[in-house]
């Protein structure tokens, strides 16, 4: 699955940028610094917007293409912000065979977003992931740390309703 660029404008703070610059300074000169800098930058921002990737590239003296290549190659990195409630649908073999694709379709339809996107209000984000280790409950999705299993598309409205605070 190709990673998407965010549909929500970047809104980093001065404090976050100061943290990022300290992280970069700590790793500057280290071989392979891009990876640890991106890991720590994602902890600060919650994702890796293009603006952050540009700062990393400039301050480490590497190309934006190199930084973007690392950010898009490793599944641990996200180029889009996560919502208050991150919904992750398992698309591992057991879940996929038992209908996880239909869950993604239903969530996309109801939320108006595709996988790796966030609703404009920042409430929900949708992620498609690989096996989460709950194959006996297939198909499975998580909302933050809550796990839901043996689902059908008809279960989606009730699950979403729990997070409408």
C-alpha cells in the first residue's frame, strides 16, 4: 500500500521545532542518522509531514529524496497525522479472507476518508495494517488500544458510535 501525503495542513509548534533541532544535533555526524532522527521526530509530531522531512534533510545535509525514501520504505513511519481515534483494520491473511476488505470499505464510506488519511476534524484516522496476532478473532480492527473481532460491515456504525464523545 502506497503511503499518502496528509490532507490536513501542517501545524507544528515552535516547541516541536526546537525539539526536532535538538534531536538532529544529537545525531548529526552519525552514520545512518536519518533513521533515528525520523523515529524521534515522529515521537515529537506524531507523524512525518513534508515540512519536518525538509528540516531533517537540510540540517543533516542529505537530500530530501533520501529522507522521504526512508520515511516511505519503513512501515513504522506515517506521513499523515493520526486522529484522536486511530482505527486500524488488520489485512493479514486470516482477516482478509474473512472479509476485512469490506470493513475498510465501510469505514471509508462512513468516515469519508481512505486508509492513511484523517478526518478533517481530527477525530478519526484509518490505517490498514498487517497481522496483529488475533487471527482467531478474524476479521479484527482496533480503535487505539480497543480490539474488536469477528466483525461484519454491519458492526461498524455501533463501533463508531462509541467514539462520538
